[in-house]
C-alpha cells in the first residue's frame, strides 16, 4: 500500500454577502476539478467555505440562519460531494452547523474518495466576543454565534486510498494553540487539515497587527507545530476583500520537518499541491519527538488544571 498521497490546498478568494450559493458551489467544484487534474486525491478547503465570514456582522433571525447547514451533506451542496466521488477525490471542508436540537457549531468534515464520511470536527478555540464592540466597523462574533466544540481533537484512520493515513482537523484559531496539535500528535497524526478565515487586521481592535504580520503568524504556527508533532500540515485560507473586510492568504502545505513545500501566491481562488509521503513522519516520531520515550506528563499539570495565568509572587522587600 503506497503511503504517498497527493494533497491539494484549495484556497478560495473572497465570498461576498451577495454571492449566491450556486455561484460559490461552482467555485468549489472548479477548484476540486483543478486539484483532481493535478493528481490530488485529498483536497483541503477553507473554514466556512460555503459562505462569507458572517461573524463579522451583527445578525439575527433569518439573516443569521441562512448561513447554517441543517445537515451535511444536504441538497444545496450535494453536487460537490457527487463530483468528488466521480473524480475519486476526497476532501476536507468547513461549514456552519445547526444541529437538530438547535446547537450551532463552526464545523468541518473529512470525506474519503469513495464518498464516505471519515470524520467530523467542531471548532474548540473560538475567538472574538459575545457582544459587539461599540464603534467597530467589523466585528468578530464567533462566541455569539457558535458554541465551543464538543468533539475534542479526534484523529481518524483513513482507508487505502490515502495510505491508511492518520488524519486530524482544526479550524482557524485552533492552529494557534499548541495543545490542539499535541492532542492530535498523541494519537499519531500524520496529516492535519486546517481551514481558516483570518482577518488581515487585528479583529479585536488596535493597529499593532497588519496583514503581513498575521500571515507570518499563520505560517509560523503551521511550520512549528508540524515539526514538533512530526506531521504534515495543510493550512488553507479564504482570502481577499470580503465586502471591504480583508482576509489573509498564505495557504501552505508543510512537511514533518516544518518546511513549506507548496504555498499560494495570491489572494484569490488558487490550488497548490504536494506529494505527501506519510512515512516521512517516522523520523520525528521515532527519534526527536518519540513521545513515549521523552515526554514527562507528570510535570505538565498546569496545562489542564487552569486556563488563565497565575504569576509567581513578588519577592519580599528587603528595604530597612
């Protein structure tokens, strides 16, 4: 069984509020076909791939509900699933999920080349706020519209079409938290799919971050965490100007040594591919990052015992 998988990062340009679902679905299918034409059998799409990044707006009622999927797949998106199966290509895609009991999640799923669903994931690290920031032109209201994910960070064993790969998923802000990568690493993950819609400015206010810095940080976390967990990483953006709000690009495929092997060069619809040899993960997993030999979990208690910082006490004054 070959353990070399041709993977495509299918970056999307902006999706405007006025764009129809059919228009966006056509773009996704064209990207899928482009990737298949380059030999890809796994295509990674961005976070919230079927819609604009609606958490930048204060919405309610039908204006909000229209962005959520009651099932995945559903009739509106089935043509993407059908075309992928026809081409023998699997994919990872992000969407807004509304469950039958009314819960809302920022979610993604993995679909294998035969059309079977390998796994589902719900975003854990939600950025932004519940209440809108007064005076801000664009908001970051993921905490208002989504519940924190309840899936943990599961890894999934793929079938032969993907060489029996162990795959995991993250969504956007998750990639900035090393705990997420380590939980996947502790399950032997060999390829992590990450979709994102990251602002080209500080979404929480202020002027200390610009598109260049935020793109650097996006690439940095993919490289560093791929290396520290000896895994391939495929990080894929929705990029460009959405109704006047900028999103960074920088979609990339990173090898288990932390090196970028393919990267998008635009802020539009663009496909980049790489041959991902899953056995290249063994160098790190068996040597430098052989967790069974080298980790000391008894010393890591604060990571799970608390969320916030507790600083050491200040030294007592010695003044007379």
